[in-house]
């Protein structure tokens, strides 16, 4: 039988011509914009424009090839058939590999875009797993270029402020490179210097990415991905303002000023501008460097728990969330006087999500509902967040269980089969509609949580640890008052005293409520968690409480005594 010839749809054909024409038009407009005589423009600027057009041409070619692949490979297949699912998985993988190649070839913001897509775990796993291999590393610029940037921003005599500056960078990424230096005062610092041409390149590349995403949205209106380039562009633009990054780091440092586990580099404002950031230097290794952790005798599970507590506090208590917690931005330092033998150094504060107070408290409630398997409340809160009919999938996103599951920390064989069926029935159109319905803050939390889970998984930490840690901070964040720390000087003493009393009381109540949830989860999961594992979890929990302060031990002792009649308190 002679196969039916493939006629590429007219709409797709038009789009491919438009893509080609757009690239040609860009080249023409750039050429026509060149003044005469040509030498009036610097060679660097001409080179940058040409290189930008080359990157755009690569991107257009990749998108066009991908459109053809999807159209040709899936034609004639029923969407609900196993043949369609197998075929689309193969196309996803081929397309992801194409995008990986273009990101590696174009570098810069394309690498950041690829990393951003990889962190969106709701996208097809072929994309996230393939693009997760991208590394934001580039060849460093010669120091003579960096010296000119420092002169323009710190003054022609900037070198007199330093005892020494290492001309060999300790890190070089797509936006900036970092040099180690020593101030005249003896302080060791890290100087982050932005590349002089990076803002022009960002504007060029983000416009290209936005144009291509709009084209894809026009070709496939059922795939609602308009939120993706907008969120990415906002994130990238924030990374170019080092003054904003410095302010973010100071707010984060203030939030964790009483936390001995966390270290946030101090900013030297007299040596900081929009494109130069000078901060305190800390030694350390990437948090997922297991060889280093073994070398200094630190248990990776303890590090994973400390990391989880750090971000749980950001999400549920402060509502001020570091937006890019990949391993390169979180160091483990053997320095510290906290009794744990290590501390966490938090770097790169360019992107933060600031949660509205009502949103933060609603999210605390959502997490409680997810852990207690309160389906009605989960659906109600999902409606408040804008998820609509997709609210039933929130437990899958955060806890890996279905909304009908009886347990939050375990899943039965029957429920596994139900989960597989639910996921199998989901089409990419459903996923994209779900993401489009969510507010940006919710998407930011999902991205951060996905990055944290990736790190925790490498450290072989239990999933239960993450769920219960989040629960503890969700309970505390919902009940306890939030201090802005900016009270007027005349009211500081009274305000701080009243706040401390109020916070202490609600801390006591939240501890009791958390332990009640813990017992509920523990008792409810008896059928799905082996008793040996449960016994070990309880043993570890009690051991941690025995080693806490005397007040905390008293609180937990009182609660255990009153557990016999929990209705007396709740």
C-alpha cells in the first residue's frame, strides 16, 4: 500500500515562512541601521549584532525543525492511544536534544532559558531530564576588560582600595565573573563584575525567545505556554541589577540573623554599583558534593534537612524566597560555631519572590490540608489559587499522592495504579492550562521546591523528611505573627517585648498542633510504612528533641502528657 503523501498544514507552512522572513528582516534592519561611513560604529558593536543574528538564525532553525517533527511524527494517531503516547515521547526527546544543542551553541541567556525550562517539572520529563545537564559556565573574559568595568564604576584609582585582586576568576557564568580580592582593611572579598555587553545581548535574546514562544502559541493554541517566557524574562532582568541583588541579600540576612546555620555574605556598599557587587568571601563546596561532605565527616542527610528547613522557613514564615537554589548557589562550609560541624552559605540573591501575606497564609493552610488529606479544603484552596478543576492534581505536584489517597507519607499499591492512570490520562494541553491558571508566586514556589527535591534526592534523604519539615513550618507560619523588624525607635522596647510574648505563645500552640498532625500522619500511615522505618523515624525525632533547649523539651513533654486527651486542647 502506497503511503499517503504528507501535506504540511497551510498554517504551519505560513509560520515557517514568517520565521524565515523575520530573521531576514532583522538582518536587513540591522544592516540598514548602520550609519555611513561604516567605521563610525565600533567593531565590537558590529560583531555583537552579527553574533546576535547568528544566534537568532539557529533558534529559528531549531523551532522550525521541531514543528515539522511534531506534525510529521504524530499525524494520523489518536491522542488516547498507546501508539500516540509512545510516538510523542520520542518526539519530545528528539526535540529536547535539539534545544540542548542550541543552548550549548548560543550560550548566555539560552543556557539560562534551558535551565529555567528544566526546573519546570510540570513540562514533559524528556525536556526537564535532557536540559538539566546544562551548566552555566563560560570562558572568562581577560582581566583587562574587567579592569575597565571596575574603572568606570569604582573610579580610575579603584586599585588603591585593595591590597590585592586575583586576576584569575574563581567563577565565570553567562552574566558575570567573580574575582577574589583583599581590601586594605584586610577583609577578604569576592567581586562580581558584569560583562559590559551583557544587557544588549539580553535584550536581543529575550526578544527572540519571546517571538518564538508567541509563534509556537499561534501554531498550537492548546499549549498555553505564554507564562513561561514572561516569568523567565522577569527573572533574567532582575539578575542584571546588582544593587537589587545586594538589597535582597541584606533582607535575607536580616530574616536569618538568629539562625546560626545560615551564612549570607556581607555587602560592601562603597564598592557596589549596578554592575559591580563586592561581598564577603566564604570558602565552601557545592551542597551536592558528597565526597567533600564525607571528607569533613558530615552526614549528607543532616545537610539535606538543614537545607529543607532553610527554605521551608523562607516559604511558610518569611514569604521571602530565594528564586534560584541550585547547588552552585548553596555552599557547605566547614566553618561555623553552631555545633553541627558545618554551615550553609547562600549565594546569588538576584531573584527573590515576595509573597503577599494572604497568599502566604493560604499556602500554609494548603500544605496542612495536603498532609492531613483534607480533599475538600485542598479543592477549596486550589480554587482560591486559581487552579480550578486542576486543584485535584495539587497533591500529585507536592506530595506524590492522589487526592483520593488515604495517606500523605506513603502510598498503597492500589493508589500507585490510580496515580499511574491519572498521569497517563493527562495530556500536555492539560498541564499547560494548569500552569497558565496559577499565579506567578505559586509557580515560583513549585520551581523552588522542584530544585530542592533534586538536591535532596542526591543526598539520599527521605521524602518523609521534606514533607514533615514543610508541615512544621507551615503550622508555625500560619499561627505565628510576622515581624517586619522596622519598628519606630520610640516603640522598639515595648513592641519587641509584646511581639516576643505573642510569638512565644503561638509557637507553643503551633508546636502542639504540629505534633498532633505528626501523630495523625504516623497512625494513619501504619499500613503503608514498614514498622521498622516508623520506629526509626520516631526514635530520630525524639532524639532531636532531647538535644533541643530545655523549654522545647518541656513543651514536648507537656504535650505527650496531654496527648491522652487531645480534645482538651483542640
